[in-house]
C-alpha cells in the first residue's frame, strides 16, 4: 500500500487531474491530490478509526478522508478514510487559482430549503428557550438547500470554482462511501500537527460581508464588539483548550481576531500547543476535539440531542472533519463547513449558526443564508 508521490505540479494541473472519487485538499500553503485507492477503512468510532489508520500507515505513505458530524453510538455515517495509490502535491492553492476561468456548472431545475425558513426561525426560537436551562450553554442549528438538475452534475467544475473563489482557508473534495462527493471551502482549521507543534484555529461568531466597503468595515467592527458573539466564541475556546490539554505539555491561546472570507466575517482564535507524545497522530487529535462547540454546541451530548430533535434532516458529513495524515503522524484536519454533497443530479448545501441565550432567530436565519453563498457562488448562483 505504498503510494506513488509526485511533487511540484501546478495547482491547475491538479485541478485538471481531479476526477470524482479522488481526494483534493488545497490550502494557502500547499495543495494535495490523492488518486486511486490502495485501501479503505470505514469506522464509526473516530478513536478506533485513528488507531486503524495508524496501523495502515505502517505500509502506506498517506491517508485521507472525512469524519461525520455525529460520532456517537447512534451515528448513521461512518468515518471514511482512503489510502491513495498516487499522491500529487503542489504549492499554495492561491493565488495561482485566482486566474482560472469560472467553470460552467449548470442551472438547477428545482431548489428546496429544508426546513422552510419560517420553520428554521421557529427551531431557533425553541433552542433559545432550551438555553434557559443551565444544562445547555450553546447549540448549533443548521438547515439545508436541496438543488436538483436535469443534467448530471460535474463535481470537478464546482471544485475548480471553489478553489478560484476562496483565496484562504481549506478547499476540499472527498469521496463518500455511497459514491457521492462531499466538497466545500471552509475557513476553519480543526487541528494540524507537524512534529511536536499542534495548532487549532476555531471560528465562532459570524457576520456577513458587504460589497460596500463602509458597511463591510462596520459589520466587522460590530462583530468584534458583539457581546453575544464573544460569549459564543469563548465557549468554543474553553472546550478546545480542555480537550487539547491532556495531549500537550503547554498551550498558548492567542488574542481573538476578526477573520474574513469572501462571504463572511468570523471571530477566530489560534490555539497552539506542544505535543507530549509523538505517537499521537493528527487524526487522533482531531478525534479528541470533534465535534467542537463551534459546530455542535456544549455540553456536547446535550447539544447533540437538541440538534437531533430540532433539525429535520441527517447532517451526515456536514460539520465533520476532512483532511489527511501521513506516516509520521503529521497532518491537517479542517471543519467540513461551507460545504455540499454532490450526487448524480442533486446538490445538498448546508449552513448553520451557533445559538446562545440571547440569539435573535431572524438574525440566525440571515446568517445561514449568507453562509450558503460560498457554494452558491461556485455554482454561479445568488441568494437562495
């Protein structure tokens, strides 16, 4: 199971070489394309999966894949990891991809939100009521947008447009067990490990971007000063530090910053640590952190139950973790948000937002609408 490696390719070459069934992972530092399959592992328990992957890496060079949102005992989707036969790498996905032409994707013949916007507002209002109970501090509620097409979808075209339109963060495409493709452009690093250095960059607290520079700057300023968003963000950082502490000899939490993507402003905080045991792989660390309060809530099990009660769909791999780990244990795992699942003639887009006790249901609906924009722009579409 030893992969063939090709280094130094251009980003455009990797995008040209991508086909559904391959794994693509592009960042502002490097780009990776894994093709062919020398082996595959599916496992519901992410800790067990990390151990099995570590065993497989005694023969393979690299493992790539995705964890689902729900990793509990009743999870319906397993973690899915591949050992690619061929691995090609290049430099940063950006700015090289910015000059690529927009790829044609097609116009949907039908578009359906699940739940309907009014029902999502009602679900958020119900969650706010639940948050008056001290046993729940935060919950993340998502909704989906289902698009149908008369012609077969081309995930390679959507991926190319995602890379082209998102100059930072992590752009990805990974095959799922049923034959569909999960792809997106996420700003959020769950966990990277390089040698003894561990880094996480959680995001929580959001505001939409604006084409008007004055409004855009004002949105960023209001986010930075928002008590609601800072409380939501603090819950996430506390949880990340608590879950990383057993694995690290020291941890450092940087000041919180406002981080921008083409469609959203976010509050982001970099957490760095020194790994205590070099046998702990990047995937094992990701398993320890996932799901974070940024995409589930806290306490985790209570929030997960509320998600199951209030969301009328299965998240599957949305808000999971996507990335890679190598034979040295190094790797990167990003939070699988700003994402969609592409099947033969359907595309399911996902967007969510963190709910705390002083959340405004209408504002939360607007936030999810703005977050759909990442994939909608890659489709050449506007607001749903």
